[in-house]
C-alpha cells in the first residue's frame, strides 16, 4: 500500500468513525436509536448525498478496491469485522432470559408470533413477485426464505439496549421478550444458513444440486448442534485449564481467538460466518458461571467498549453507505413490505399474548416491541445482499424497515413509562428474572434517561447498537 493509498484509507475511516459517533450521539439526544444516527452518517457519506452531489470528491475518498488503491477492500474487511463483533456480542447476551414464570408465554410468542408470519409468507409464495427481490444468485427459494425471515425476525441487541436505557432490563416484561427473541433468532439464523447454502450451491452450478444443498444443510446443522450443546462445556473446560496460559493471563486474546477459530472453521465448511460469530459469543460467554463471569468481566467489558466505540458503529455506517436512495429505493416495495410484515408480526404476537393471558395495553406493548427488527434485520439484509440472494432495492427495504420498526418500539415504550403505565398489567411486572436474585427495577417509575450510557455503566454483555 502506497502512502497516498494509506492516506485515502485513513481519511475514509476517519470520516466514517467520526460521522457515526457524532450522528449517533445526536440521535440519542433526540431520543432516537443510536444505530439510526450511525446509518445516517453512512448515507450522508455515500452515493445518496456526497456521492450524488460531489462524485469526484467521494470517489477520491472511497475509492474501489484494487492493487492501485485498496481502500475499498480494507473498508469491506472492517465492515465484515464489525458484523462479526456485533453478532459475537449478541450471542454473549443470550443468558438468564427464560424465567419459569415466562415459559408458557415465551413458547406461545415463539410458536405463534414467529411461525405465523413466517408460514404466511411461505403460503403466499405463488403470488409474491419474488423476481423483484432477487439478486444475481437467481434462486427464488432462497429469496422466499429471506422474505419470510424478514417478516418474523426480532432484535435482541436493540430491545436489550432499549430495556437498559429505560431501566427495565430486570423486569418480567424484558425477560419475556428477550426469551422469545433468543429462541426466534437461533431458529431464524438456521434458516438464513439454509438460504445462503441454497444460493451458493445454485451460483456454483453443481450438476447434483440437490445433493450439494443437502450436504451444506447437514454441515450447518451439525455446526449448530455442536456449538449449542458440546462446545460451551468444552470452552469452559479449556478456559479453566491451568495449562492454558492464554485464557488465564490474557482473557481478551483467548476470547478473540475463540471467535476467529469459530469463524475460520465455519468458512471452511461453508457455514454462514455471521451465525458462527453469534454461536461463538454464546459458547464462550453464555455458558460461564458466576465466578467465571467475574473473572472474565474486565475482558468482556474491554471487548465491548472497543467494539461499540469503533467496529460496530463503523459496520452500521458502511451499511448506510451502501444505501443508494437515488437508484435502489423503491417506495412501493418499502411500503408494501413494511406494512404487510408489520401487520403479520403484530397480529401474530397479539394473538399469542392473548392466549398467554394478557389483555388491553400490554398486548400493544408486547406486539410493538416484538416487531422491532433492529440489528438482526439489518444483519439479515447485509448477509442476504452479500450472498447475492436479494437485490439492492430489497436490501434498502429491509434496512429501512428495521429502522422504522425499531424507532416505533423505542418511542412507544418511552411513552408508556413516562405515563407511568404498567408494561404487562400484572402485579409481578417488576419481578426480576435473573438467576442471581438481583433486585429488579420497577417499571412504573420512570428512571432518568442518560444522554448516552457511559462505557462502564452498562451490563458488559449487552450490545448498544441493535
């Protein structure tokens, strides 16, 4: 890399990082999700604004990758790294969310709230214009799976951040929604792996396409089963082994090595690497006990602080940079998907919540929160677009849908708490679901909302950019 190319790269990264930080802070002050500001920073620097009004300047800063100027290639790598860190932190947050009092309601929301939107989309496949969504992979089955997931996905990182900011993380309401979201996202990431496998097999043009797809699905399922059952115990044993000097003295290095190892193995077996990062976070952090978690707390906090300050905002800024509203924005497609998927999701969760015994305003609270697509919706769009399953117009639609549904969720919950309304309408609204018996935070008391949560004040395993 020449000095000139290095200088261009540093300017590009400086603008993306500073832009994401400034816009993210501004949106927090406006009581909007931080991630929306980070996306807007990328939109401002991308083809929608800077590239449209000053194409020469934009091209000189964000040059395409190649031997002469590898800026685009390096930015693309950092985009992938930010995605991996986001999924790793999301996986690390999967713990203590399945309280006994929530199990029936959680299963109903999972079984009805997620399966109905997913199933309805599959049933409507004959009348859906899938060719209008399809990317260069040209496989309508993979496109259909992505559309179905897009209608059913819920955001673990985003709703976690909302619950933290509003002081309701330890309430039954938070435990119920997170429990359902965890199980949904695990199942839906399995479907994403199948969709990307089908698309990859189609693009490769194998003679025995059915056999190839079956092999890839088997590899993904095997990876998933091992990561969810065996590997947490293995990683726990390795982390506690006295001969493992890296884990004992350099826990940050150990955790990052596990992440890179998971991703490398996944790439070798053609498993979706973003899903692998999620499972790595679940395996190394989710399976820790109290004493182990205390020993690793500083390492977890260090990884969170750096990731949340640099790599994850950079990822969302680059996602915004990829959006081109001058060429790839289809208002009819956006409105149709946003309204249709929201009606399906809100209706299904409302039905599930009624069967679980909730009535009145709590139905609205549960349905609007479960409809927040947030980070997973954006990650879904990124993975599907990078795998050439969907085109740029549907990529834009998925990202904007994720932003709008998340903003509605945050605005509504903030309004509910400011009015002093109960979230679930029951006496045990404020019960804490954590296994350690930590006292919960009352939902009827509106806590002082921080302008931006200090790095050391949040739970170290909760991403703040969902």
